[in-house]
C-alpha cells in the first residue's frame, strides 16, 4: 500500500536559490533552462520515447548515444517525473514547481547516467505514478489553484444550499486553505488529481493505490503505446 509519507522526498528548509521559472528557449538559453522548459511543457512524445526504448532493447539494456532530440526528450521527462516537482521544499517564488533546480541536476548527467535514470524511472512509473502528499507539502501556488478549483466546483451547486456535493467542495477548499488533509500528485502530468482530497491517511492511501493499480494495468504494454 502507498503510505502518505515523505518517502523519497527530502524534508527541511526551503531552497531559496536564484532559480527562475522555465521560459521559452532562446539562442542564449542554457541547457538547464531548455530542460526546465521542456519538463514544464511536456517536451517529449511517444514516437521519440519508443525510439529510445528500441535503442535500449537493441543494445541489450546498455547505454547508447542518443540523438539531440532524444537527449532533450529524456532530460525533459526525467525532470518532469521527479518526485521533487511540485513539492514545497523545492518551490521558490520565481520557480513555484521547482523545475529549474531538478533540471540543473538532470542536465549535468552524462548520457550513461541519464539513460540509467530513465530506465529506472520508466519501471517506477508503471506502478508509482501517483504519490500521496499532505496539503502542507503542496507548493503555495498549487494550494491556491486547488482552493480556487474547489470553490469553482462548489458554485455549480449554489442554487441548492442543501447539496452534499457543494458542501463537500466547500469543506475541501477550506481544508486546503488551512493546510489540512491529503492530496494525490500525478507525476506524469505534474498536477494534483482534481477533486481528490481526503481527511484521513488511510482514505487517501486507498485512493492512491487504486490509481496506481489502474496505471499498472494500462502500462503492461508499455508507457508509450
């Protein structure tokens, strides 16, 4: 069972570094900036990733020299699916989701290390795509967005003040605003699962396990179908 914990996610003071939010690449962009932008904007595609998997299969699982396109896609995906993305520990005012700091680390990897991390992450994402987080672990920007989403959903029931669904959405918004409860982070889309907030750890763990089991079933034929 997936437990609501900080497993694989460091705790401690926020990293106040000079990182900046990913912006559109320019001729002056550094490799780190290009990777961060690619991670934020899904800078990979199934065709390219299937080609990487074929190269790895042909090489018997050993490293090969990826093309520039393949290397960029690998860096973007490995960055985007890192457990640190979206976590408050790595959030800064300039880079709320923490893409830049992870991209710096990933971009520094040589091809062998990058491909090794990709292979490890590929297997991991088959069954650990979804991750439980406490509300205080959400980056401030994500918390605000989640609160607004719940309040917007509650408005659909404004004509029915007795609606249990409306009350549930309003309660979830209040809980997230005040730092209570648990949510689920989707590492593939780097977003929190919409309308999934739970008050008890066993409830959120059960929901996270359900989502990961579904992901495992869908991934039996590979991630890049």
